[in-house]
C-alpha cells in the first residue's frame, strides 16, 4: 500500500510500492547536483529510475508510466490504473489543489470568468425579501467566490442583500476585497476550505437564507463532497436553499480531457493547469444531496451548441442546474 506522502515533493524517505500486475511503480530519487537537463531527457523514455542517492539529497519524486511520457504537475497518469492507483492520483491532486488554484488566480486575476448576471433571471425569487418593508435583506453564502463574478452582480441587483463570500484561495479573496464594488457593509469575504474548516466559526449557525454553489462542487474531490454538504447544513436556515450550477456529464470539456487521458477517477478530470473538474449526472447529484439530508426542489441538465469559429469546431456545453432545501 502506498503511504500518504509517496507522491509528493518531499525531503523524507520515499518507500517503494507495488502496482497491479502489468504495471510497475518506479520512484526515483534525484541528487541535489543532478542537472535539470538530464532530468528532462530522462522523461522521454518509457521507464526511468535512479536509485540509491544519499538520503540527505532527496528532492523531488516523479512517477513515470509507459502510456504518458510527458510529466505533468510532478505526476504522470494512466487510464489503466486500478482503484488503488486512482486513490493515489486523487489524493495528489486534492492535496495540491490549493497550490494550483492560487496560481490560477495569480495568473488570470478577475479576467477569466465573466460576471454571472443570469442568477437574477434563474433564481430571483430566492434572493428577494418576502417583506418589502423589512429593513434587512436575505443573507447569502457564496462558496468558492473566486474573483467575485457571482457576488458583485447579486449585491448590485438586490440592495438589501448581505453576502458571506469564501474561497480556499487567498489570491481569490484578495481579488474580491480589492474590487471597486467591495464594501464591508455588504460583503464578508474570508478564506475557508469548506471541506476542512467549520463554517460556523465564521458564520452564525442557521443564519443563511441561500447558499450558492456556482461551479464550485465540481472542483471538489468526490470523496470530500459529503463533507462540504454537511458543513453547509450547519449555517443554513431550516427554510434555506442551496442553488447549484455546475458541469454536467457529457460536456465537451469532459470528452476532450478523457481523450487526453487526463482522468483522475470516474467523471473526475484534471486540466492542463492542475485544477480539476467533476462532471455531474442528475442521478449522482440527486443521490449526493439526498444522502446529506437535503430535499430536491429542482434538477435539470441544459445543453448548448457553441461555435468556435477560429478552430472551426462545434462544442456541446452541458450544465446541471439544481435547487435543494433543508428537509
């Protein structure tokens, strides 16, 4: 069995492990004096191993497989991995996800995603205050706020709304706080990994009317999704709702990633920058939320044909849109 830190950059002793028959795991340890150009040239061979360096000179560990000679993110993948191997790969990308997302926001800042003005059209009734004379609006929690492409259109459309906005990337939270429309009176932005950190430390329990998960859950490891939902239950009002929009099974990006063997586990793929996406079927999503104690209000999959004229291709983009409530 592989130890937890087998596939990591480490300065500790790396233990050898065995793969399923027909696959061989080769871990090699490089000396500090080993030149980068020689390391690069070794990646072109289908199998490479360097053995017995001094323990004091341990640096970086790489896994090579015959199917993929190009090493990405310090780890090379094969779709022939068995279930044990899938867990190793998933653990690696889960552990490194913060690093990859910080790099993503540092590089793209707030230029990558467009502002999401469709929330008012799709779910306006969930944000409107039932009593127009009430001095206070509803409380929203935006999980995975990114650069603020969801929250700023919301606070502009609903003047009484108060938004808690969290992201596990400090780079993303900094972008929100530096936005021209940011105000402490309307937005509480903070760093939080909802798969690990208790939201009730930052937000009063049972105080949130609406939780928005806009392309957030797909970036979470499937093994951690139940933990995220249980965390949300702690801050959501008994009458509260979760609004979700995310990637659907069969999306053109999933087809492309699978054709390149960029697969972590079933329906869970990694992109070229190391970030990951899960592609939801309606059945999987419904079962996930029902198991966490939520009631299904609405679940639908939408498809749109999009033309890329520069590449002369047609893409089938698929999204799942859903609403869940407390039971």
